[in-house]
C-alpha cells in the first residue's frame, strides 16, 4: 500500500494505492469511491479490507478521501454532488461510468437511486432552518453545506445508469432503513445484478456481512475480468 496525493483546484486530495507484488500487464484498475460523509477507510475499515482483498486477486486499487473529508484538504461545508464527481471524475459511480466509457464494471454498495427522497429523510425541518440561517447544517457532526441540499435535484443516478454500458452489481442489506431496498430494486430494473444481504443495514454492521459483501465484489470482478 502506497500513500498518494493529487491536486483538485487549490486542494490536495490524499489516498492509498494498493498494488499486487507482481502486476500483470492486463491488471484491472479499480477506484473505491466513498459515499456521502464517508472516507477512504470506509465504515468499519471496510474500504481498506475491500482494497486488500481486490489486490490479492490481482487488481490495482485506489481509495481516496473527498475534499474536506479524511486526510484531504478542504472544508466539508463546500461538498456537493458535483464537487464529489470532480474529485473522482464522477464520484457517483453510475455517473462516472456514464461519462467514462473505459469503465467496464461497477460494484455498488447500498447505492442511492432516489437522492431527493433519501436525503429528505435525513434532514429535519430544523436542519433546513439552519441551512437558511447560517448556510450549513450540523448533521451527525458533519457540517453539510446549503449548496449540497440545493444541488440534489440535479443528481439522477438512474438516468446515468441508463446511459452506461458498464456491467453493474448492486449489494444491499434487506434491513437498510437509511437507503431502503427499493433503491436496489430500481437498479435491478435497469439491468444491474442484485445481491441481497439478509438482515444487513446500510453500513453492513456485521463482520459476517462485510466479509460476504467483500467476497461477492471480488467474485464479481474476478469473473468479469477472468482473473
């Protein structure tokens, strides 16, 4: 594992590159893109564990922190869907695949299909009042900027999913109340392959479920690229 840094505007983004000891010329490259209010480490160190597992099957893996999160420069109050996309050439995975034809396969972990509906359940009227009064809200210890709320209407993962040619796997917990299973079902209707984690919550808060998800992702990419 190697620490890396790259510039976005005036800020330095930081992350980690995982490479097999012997890299094949045909080795696929994978970017682990954080979710909202997430980091390169991921919940329960899951992104680190996933990167290690993908490295073990021959993949080159990059995981990184958005601007204003983790080890990267910047202020999270300025985070929007667009700034996230800019940080990873389209940090919403479906948007990335739609805009970058070189992306061949996706693994989406508990993805949002209906952003406005999902995030409306996160933020209370008092949060919205905070946003109007001070330009940001205190959400679970994160300073979420007003611009994030205002730009949600422009985020449409399902439209991007329709445009992409990439094969997609969706892993979702059946007990996810933050991003309900109907979000996974929406991707399935557009051709994604669903994989349900029985009893899993949004962050797969079980060692068994995390291992199951990691194994399924590795199997998905291994089969796709015949590793």
